[in-house]
C-alpha cells in the first residue's frame, strides 16, 4: 500500500515537472522568435548603413514616417541607423544570455524528469514482482 502511495506521488511529481518543462520550452521558443526578429532587423539596418555610406555628402535622404517621406540630413540618418544597430546588437546579446540560461534550466529539468521516470520504472518493476 505504501508503495502505491509513493507511486502516485512520483507520478504527480512527474506530471508537475513535465508541465514546468513545457512552459520553459514555450518561453525558449518565444525568445528564439524574438532573436530571429532582431537578427532580421539588424541585417536590414546594416544594409541601410552600407547604402548610406555610398551616398555623397549633399545627397538627399528621406525617412518614411507613416505614409509620408520626410527629408533627413545624411549625418542624422547615419547616426540613427548606427544607434539602431547598437541597440539591436545589445538586445541580441541579452536574448542570447537569457536563452543560454533557459536552455541550461531545460536540460536540468529533463535530467530530473529522466531520473524520476527511472525511479517510477524501478518502483513498477518492484511492485510487479511482489
């Protein structure tokens, strides 16, 4: 009888850990999506910076604000794009750090679940023999 109560407790614990792992995996997926977005935006801004570097000093630069193109100074446009690149690079580093931490937690949870499953199997094998 005591073994069946222990078995139920282990099953409940396993279910709880599996749910925690599932939540963690969803959070990891969300951060991967965020990382992908920043990577795409960074690439686009680096391309814009290359194009701006090709322009002459007196070239006209326009910025799209809503449905309107607004004339902008080349130096100002260059500075704005560089700031965005710096911001996105910093965000990518931050998201990478978060992902490393979450993936370490995920691996730890997986190990815990595996050990719990092994305990359940050994308990089942012991109960089946008795």
